[in-house]
């Protein structure tokens, strides 16, 4: 087997990213031209915006900022922007593209880092936003990120961190859970039941072997009718916490009716305390109906891990202090304000101007924070939980 650069898997190392080896070739060619023309110290102000969010999204959840800041540490660049976890629209109330991040310094200091910086934020923001949309749809019910098997394993920590920040209560991967400082969550796979020979034997073996601190939640759709296996599980395990339905679509029929049926049969026999968890092809559109049918928790995988990326772009809007912009962009430095009530944004040319929210009628407040000065961080790193708490607070003010 041929190995590339001494690596077994097709992934970039930290050093590859930090040295600019994951950039687009036209940026390295730009650096060659700047060097040849003695323009390495030419100052530029660039801003990150998105013209339109994916699908019908009206807002996104900023994620991936921590990695972007780590990338820029030690570079002669100043950075302003929103803190990680900010809920944002693509445009201001007046229709101007909203600057998520603004950076200033010699353009040569950040030229080759545009590609990885966008990659960090575009991908993580898409995942966090989809998780937040599912969080809104699930209400107060438990929601675990199950999506790492649908993507490259090298990015599982990023996927789980972004999913958790967006609103998932827990994550399934070992490394992802370690990244967010939590214990991994999960139930049991069909493989365990098949290997043990039958469901009841597997349920009892799981209960006997696994750490008592792990909730007893078992899978009840491997070989037979879901309500039959659910009842049997309740009778076999004294401290059963819940049953999980992961029924394939080809056997499912109406998933809501299936949930109602299992809930009815469990309640009828005195097992009202046993929760019903569901997984398999879930997204923000189906979660409300499943919750109304009686689902107590969700394992959401592919729809979050394979969320569309947010198509941010980084554009120069000032050169040597003078406004510039390519076609379709708004030139010049912008001062960003936010309505504390409805979370709408507006920008001004004048830093002293205080815009009034067109929706709420109240004065907006400055929204951008200086994050970095000449490559030195000005804000501490937040924990994933601190960022998640901020996201959940904002989600109460937005709608799907």
C-alpha cells in the first residue's frame, strides 16, 4: 500500500494546515506576485460574509471560529467579529451582507490562510446550524448526535463539537465526547443482538456486563415486532430506562403510529417510566410529529453531519485605508450593531451612528468584538458548553 507523505490516511496534519499546504494554488501564486512587486506590506481590510444561507434557513449558528483564531495566531493581523455561537442572518435589515468576521493587516499575512479559515467556519457553521434547527424542532426532548459514521473519521471531533454547540445534548463518539468534555452517549447496536443470538439474551447480557452508570436503553426492532420486544425488555431488565426504535423505512410504515402503539402497550402494562427513543433518517421536519406521537428522545445522524456548508466568502473591502470592492460586494469598513430583542443586525459607515431596529423600534448595540490584535488573542477560549448555553439562549428568540 502506497502511503502519501508517510501518512496512512488521506488527511492533513496540523502542520500541513498551519504551513498553508491546504490552501488553493492561486493564493500561493498571489504571494509570488506580491513578493516580486514589493507588496508584502500592503495593507488590506477583508470581511467574511455570506450572500444567502442554505435551503430556506433564515439564520445560522457561527461555529469553527476557535480553529480560525488558532490558525491566525502569531500573524500580524487584527480580527473583529462575532464570538462563536452567535446566531446570525445572512444580511442586515437594510439588505447589506453581514460581516461575520473582519480582519486587517498586510494582506500577505493572511492570504494563504483564506482557504483553511473558510473551511473551518463554513463546515462547522453548517453542522451547528442544522443541529440548532433540530434542537428547536425537538423542544426539550433529549437529542444525541449519531452522525459520525456518515463522514470521514478524521473530522469526527469537529462534527461532534459543532453538533453539541448547536444544541445536541450529547454525542456518540469517544473522541468527540472527549473534545467537549462529556461522556459519550449511545445504546446498543443490532450487531450485539445478532451476535448474542436473540434480543432477550442480549438485553440481559448488556445489563449484566455494562457499567451500572450507563442508562439501560435497548434496541427493540432487530427480529420481531417492536411492541413485543419492548414489553419483553421491560420484563427482562429491572431498571430499564428506555427502548430505542431504529426500524428501517422499508418496515416502518407510519413511524408516528408505531411510536403511539409502543407507548400505549407499555403504559397499559405499568411501564410509563420507560422512555421511547427513536433514530433513523430524522431531521427538523419530522421531529415535531414524532414528539407529539410520544417519542421522548432522538438520535439524529446524517441530517446533521451531512448538513450543507454555509457558503462564506472572504473579500477585500479596503486597500491601504481606501474603500475597494469587487462586483457584488459592499466596499469599506462596516460597524456592526445588533438589536438585543429580536437579534436583527445593521451596519453603518460611521462608528458613532446608532441604528434603530426597524422591527422593534429600539436602539441597536455594537455587536462585533475585537478578537485578535497583531496575532495575539484578546478573548479567552470558551468551553463547548459555554458556547452551547449561549446558542440555546438565542434560539428562544428565533423561529424555524
